[in-house]
C-alpha cells in the first residue's frame, strides 16, 4: 500500500499533464479543470487503499474524461454527439490524440498551462489561486487555508478566473511574439509572489508556509527546464530560480521551535542549507556571465553575497549596496529602496539610511506598510535614538497582521524601554 504522502506527490506532478491532455483535446478550460479535480480526488481516496494503477496518468485521463462525458450528456444534442464521438475512440487516443502528443511530452504543457492561468483578463489574486490549483495541484481548501480566506471565497475566486478565461476566448496554445514575452513576465511575477507569501506569510499565526515555497520552486524549475535556452527571458527565469534557492536555504533558521521570528543578523548560518546555496550560487554566476542582466538576477546576486558571508559583520555590504543601486535604477520600487536603505546604513551610517527612507516616506505604494516603520525603527536604534526607535517598532507591530512578526516587533519595542 503506497504512503499517502507519496500518492499526493504523484498526483500533484500528474495534475498539469492530465489537465493539458483534456484542454488540448476538448478546450473549455473550466470544465476540464473541474473534471481533473474530481479525478484527483477519486485517486486520493482509492489509490492509498487499492494501489497506484500501472498507468496512473491514463487512469486520471479516463476518469476525468468520464466526468466530462457525464456532464455533457445532460446538455444539448450537439454536446451529446461530440461526447459520443469521444467515447467511441480507442483508449490510447484519450491519452494521446495523435502520435505527436504522447504523455511523455505532455509535461511540456506545464508551461502552456502557466501561461493560460496568467491570462491578462484574470486579476492578479486569481492568477495566483488558479496557478496553484491547475498547475500546482493544490485543492481549493489548501489554497484557501494558505491565504487565510474561507474555502467558499476561494472557490468563487477560482470560478471567476475560469469564467474570465472562457469569456476571453483563450485557446490552449503558447502565445507568440510580444504577447508571449509579456505573459511570461506575469508568470514569473506570480511565481515570485507565491514564493514570497510562503517565505514570509503576510498574515496568520505562522511565519512561513512551506507548501507554497516548495510549489513556487517546483514550478519555477519547470519553467526553467522547459523554456528554450535562447529565449530572451531565460536569464531572468534562471535568476528567479537562483533567488528562490538561495533565499530558501535559510528557512530552517528563520524561526524558533515555538514559532518566534529570528532576524537575519541572529540566524545560525551553519544551519543554512549548503546544497541549496551551492546550486543557487552556481546558477546565478553562470547566468550573469551569459545573459542580459535583469531584476531577478540582481536580487539573486544579493542573496548570494549574504549566503557566502559567515556573519552580518563580514558581509560585503559595499557590493550589496552597488547591486541595490543598479536594481533600484533598473526596476524602481519602494521596497527595493527600503532594502537599499539598510545597505546604505551598513556602509555610510544609519543617518544616511534614514535620509534614503525619507525619499519614499510619501510613496503611496508603501504608505502604511509595517516594513517602512520597522526599518526606520532599526536604523533609529543603530543611530542611538531609542525613544523614536521604540515608537516606530510599536507602530510597525500594529500595522502587521503576521503574528510572528508582530511578536518580534513588540519584543524589540519592549527591550528599548
């Protein structure tokens, strides 16, 4: 009898392949996605007890196809005729509509599915949810729990996303030219957001959601593997993967056994994952030597500098400051400037960092964000202005809805009394 975890991992990997078979064959992303989810549920219930079938992908395609057949039999006569044609076809054609589309190649459709989920007509939150369900293989309940919303709310969000794709007349095909480049940028941004939400949860009792970081890394690996090496965006895909690997290498040291947050300066670097650091560092060094420079590569390079330093004091902050300066010019963003202020303080002193913070204090994109107050408090503490630091730590604690971050900030404020 296979372990439940083993079955879940297998199903998660097969989900995009099976969905790709059905969508390529029948269209109607929404109906096919629902059918695949039902097939996955049936497998999750049956396989742990009865064993994994010899052809698990074929089993899922057959069951999902029957779900579609049952649905379409209740519709118009035209639908019934189409279903009858499908049912009469040989079993192997349900899996491979023609010789060029065998299941061995259908893993390549993961990238096409990602592009479909990140259709421009779908809102950003729905792109996240739909990607995790259709490509990541997570259930609506799991996604809802990860983003701390009711399952019914998340179900409605996913349904609206599928409806938007249907209304837009989207086809299961890789976009070409400028549209492909634009859509790939959205795909990478979605994966980046999924990783960040998992690495530092924006709300709730836990600092990290490992299932989200793991999914983001897995899917980014797929994009990196499937995207042609000569694609102009290949460098940024590699940069994003390297960034995730280097950042995730610190995961085990970011919180204590009771869930308390541990800042970078206090982490036991000996416990950082050496394999992830080696893989990420090698990847970003190779990429920056051969590809056009981009924001994800720069962030990965910064993460690599942190990873190779034995301590905060031994970190090459001047190199980090230079990289942040280039990044801030290439992709202006108040969050990048916020991080640049920390590096500036390390190189030029806390007052210089505070002056840089003042330049973004009125930026609406960051107004009210707890990190602005948290960084200001940290720099004020370094400058010796403890009363002002305590006030900003308290303000930051009030603005965050992440309980671990809140506890950490409240603790910092209390120690300055």
